[in-house]
């Protein structure tokens, strides 16, 4: 049994843990990172990266179909084996050697194993004890939630790991959950050859987003041949003829070769020794933190990323990691933008790229909000990209302060647009000033001009 001292002990090597470790080590602190599986976490191997690798080839084909001249040149179908091979390349065949090199290049000590708190400032990994002079950071992430639906656990459904690592498309796939992970994976496997049905209990897909985003994504999925069932509550699941049957409240039953469960995430807070530090998880098991990412105002215990439940997205996890790292390094910082300025992109066809509040969120927060909408395809730039494509763009304006509090762009390849809106929201740029930010001609960014004109500027 060995005891070693470090300045910072990080438990969990997903995007949150890695970024924090890199930053505190860069600030001169002796750092150890404990990881039980793959350094890089869910995002690199079983979530963000493989799902986009599965979606991108078909997205390109749709885009080529809108560009005369190029359309005629593409005559074949998607090469499924090549798409899956590229996906494997993107996830480095589930080998984290490069990530280990990244840590070691920064002087961070990687430790393989299950980390558990063992009292104040102490983490146990098997027989090893790691003592933190300055901070312990919990970055253990989250796991798929398996809802308590009768029979569900017995059929051993796919979760995001299975759905991002599968070696062939199932003939048919039921997707339980129409959030961003559900719709992306539904689209991916549909374009790779599966018959896909989405079962969503709410009355629309992507329910936290603007209603028009839900409608336009649903229409896009239907056009690809995905069967979308909204307002459909699964009541029971059972094995059937080598496949799975999901019973829907009201009597209908749907059967497919495979079932994917994508209904939310549960924080990884079990069996990590929280009780030894006197910590009790909060609502739904997430660790409650303050704006410095400290657990219960502790002087030494931090929780960043999915495990604190503030935002379950990699980029915001990495934002929290930077804030917590700076705080550990002694700076006076606070996470201010991981509640109302969260950018998010759904990589469907059309894409949804949004930041900040929807109109409904803004009104619920008591903001005197007004929305302006234009067609995403209404610019000269759209003649070349996204020609005849669906999509609405919206700005949500705080009328009292005359600043943006939200924006949503639905359309093909709008993902890269959202950062401009994030800058406007976070920077609280006055609309009168924003009007002087001139988009190039002929780019699709001229949608900003039309939105501001629609507003009356
Ligand atoms: C299908 C899907 C697609 C997604 N796509 C996107 C996207 O496009 N963009 C985006 O921003 N977000 C996306 N997300 C969300 C994103 O994957 C997560 O928000 C992100 O991975 C969370 O990072 P994290 O560092 O908090 O945790 P994780 O990535 O979950 O990493 C936690 C790590 O801790 C390790 N660990 C856990 N407990 C212990 C322990 N006791 N000891 C040692 N190690 C431990 C785990 O093995 C894991 O490697 C997606 C999620 C899903 C499911």
C-alpha cells in the first residue's frame, strides 16, 4: 500500500477532468488523474465524436443533393462499411494512448483504477492512497438512465455505448427518447440502413428547444424515413422473436430487432466514497456545487462536468473545468455562463444551433422578451449552400435592455453560426451596436442582417 502526495487529485478523465488537470498542471501544480476506463471519457469514445462521425457522410450526401452539378456526380449509396471504419478511426479504435501521452506531456500522472474518496483530501485507488495538498476534483461523469419501465432491464437494451460502437446496422431499431442523443442516433442508423422508430413521451421532439426546431427536425427525420411517435409513453418492454417489443400506453405495440434507450443521464456518484467526506448527493443524485464548482462550499472538494448536473454538454463541462482550475490556482473567478448562455447543437438534418433562452424560457424568467424570425435559407449565400433547404432562424431580444438573450438557427450546417450568437449573448452587445457588425456578402451569415431588419433596425 503506497501513499503519494499531489497538489491536485482528479477522479475521472473525461473532458472535464482532462481539461482541469491540464490547466492546473500548466499553472505549476503537481497533478494526478485517476481513470477507471478510457482517458477521454464518454465524449471521445461513446458520445459526441462517434455520433458525429456516423452522421456526417449522410449529411454531406443531402447537401450535395441541393447543389446542381454536384448532385449528378453522386450516383451511389452510402458505403456503410467505410462510414463505420471512419467512425472507428475517429475514436482511435477505443485506444486512449494519445490521451495518455497528452497527460504525460503536461507532467500529469495518470493512474488506472477506481477512485474513491477516503476522508478529507484523500482518494483511494485499490491499494494506493493519493493525498491532495490543495484539491480533490470529482469529474466522474454520468451513465445512461434506464427508466423503471416493466421488463426494460431484462431485454438488455442498447445504450449510447452500444449505439456508437455497433459493427453493423440492425435491420430495425426502436429509439426510446427524442432528446438530442436520441434524434441524432436515430438519424445516424436510419441513414446507415435501419428501419427506425422514435418513441417520445412528450408531445414533441427536442422539447427544451424552440417549437419550430422540434417541428423542422421531425419533418427532416420523417423525410429520411424515420417513424416518429410523440406523446407515446412506453409502458412495458418484452423480448420477442429475437427482437424487442415496446408496448405503448393506449394499446399499441412496436417491435424491432434492437431497442436503444436514450432518455437521460444519471450521475456517477455511487461507490465513490462521498460519505467519507460527509457529502450527500442532491436532486437526482447530482453533486451540488457553487459557482466556483465547490461541493457544499468545501475548501478542497470540487465537482465538475456531468456529475454536478448543471449542464450535460462537453463544452460547458470544459468551461467549468477552466473555472475550477483557475479557482484552485488562487484566482477570484466564478462560472457565470453555464445557466443562461449555453450553446448547443443538434447535428440532425436540418441542424439546430441555439444559445441562451428560447422565447418561452425568457418569458418564464420574467424577461420582457420579443422574438423575430426569418427563413434560414433567405440569403444570397444560401443559393450555394442550403439551397431550398428548410429552417427558421430566431433571435430572442430582451426589450428592456435591448440585448439578445437567445438565438436559434435551424437549417443545414448552422452549427458554426452559433458562436457569433454566443458572443452577442455573453457580451450583452446592444442591438444598436450589433447592427454595425456587417456580415460578408454572399454568406449565409446575412441572416443576422435580415433578423435585425425584421426587428426594426
Ligand atoms: C450520444 C451522446 C452524444 C453526445 N454528443 C455531444 C455533443 O455532440 N456535444 C457535447 O457537448 N456533448 C455531447 N454529449 C454529452 C457529453 O458526452 C458529456 O456531457 C460529457 O462526456 C461529460 O463529460 P465528463 O467529463 O463530465 O464525464 P465523462 O465523459 O462521462 O467522463 C467521466 C470519466 O470518469 C470515469 N470514472 C467514473 N467514475 C470513476 C471512478 N470512481 N474512478 C475513476 N474513473 C471514474 C469514467 O470512466 C469516465 O471516463 C453527448 C452525450 C451522448 C450520450
